C-alpha cells in the first residue's frame, strides 16, 4: 500500500517539478554552465593533483548540482506548500506522511541523476575525461545517493522558513557552503582560513566522497559517509521540530 501511494505521489511530484521553469532551469543549467566555463574553457587538461581539471571539477560540480537539486527541491517546495495550506491537506488525507517525504526525495534524486549524467557527457565529450566503467558508476552512485542528507537539510529549511523567504535562505546556505567546501575551485586553492572551515560542512564531505571515486579525495569514504549521515539525522530532527510548531500558522 505504502509503495503504491509513494509511486503515485512521486509521479505527481515529478510532473509538478518538471513544469516549473524556476526549478528546472537553475538546477540543471547552473552546474553545467559553471563546469563548462571553469572545468572546460579554462584549461581542461591542466593537472590538479593526480588528475586533470576537467576530471576533478566533474566530481565537485557534480556535488554542487546534486546539493542544489536537493535543497531547492525540498527547501523551497515544502515552504511554499506549507504557505499554501497544501501540507495541511496532505496531513488530513489517508496518505502516510513518509510517502510525501519519499516522493520529494526520489524526485530530487531523479533531477540529481540528470545533472550528474549531463555533466559526465559534457566532460567526456569536451573535456577528455576518460574513466573506467566501474569508476563512472561509482562516481554517479556516490553523487546521487549523496543527495539524501541534503534532502533532509532542505526539509529542515522548508519546515521553518516561510514561502517568501525560503529561496533566499536556501541560497544563503547553498552558495557559501559550496564555495567554502571547494566545490567551485579545488580546496587546495582556497585561503587557509576557509580550508580549515571546510571539514565542518556537509558539502565538503560529499565533494570528497565523489573525488575519492577518482582517487583524488582526502580522508576515508567511511568518515565522509558518517558525517553526511549525522547531518541527515540533524536535518530530520530540525524538520520534525519545525513542523510540530507549525500547527495553525498561516502566511500572507
């Protein structure tokens, strides 16, 4: 029963999101445009550690794109639906609450997979990125599954932010974290003060997890997964707290 409801809700959520240019265009176009400019046009074959710029930034801009899909897919969407009263309707319906969350998570992961695959095609076609089939698979899986903790963080933001403030709040979290984690430029090129902050950010650990599949990451994969899992738990806890205090609240 839950699986059938989740499937129907996921299909509806995918249909809704694909019809929203304000979501589709930024989440798909921005990572591709940034990667094309910084990863390809600015010297794809230059070396970064044991790999090339095009290969290194494929992993980090992949992480950047995945985080955007998750944060905007949850943070803005949930906040808007709360403001419209749609979340109250969902709660009053027989639909299990977990189906609502899973549908949004699967939708965000579908968009994340689309971003990652398009980046891989771009890197292979124009950046000379050449990886073994198993490495391609590991990179895509690490990035797409890495969307899950950011879905939890997006849910937390969407559960406490109003529909008008949610986009600004998501950007306030998303963009500085991405820069400080070395997703735009390699972490080695960041100022030391910023580089010391990076390990405390979840975006850093997703980026390093993706780089680890290419043999270019720092730290162990187990550590990165554990930190991301901790952030996911914190996000779910914050979302639960925010939704409990949301009863009877309306937005103008």
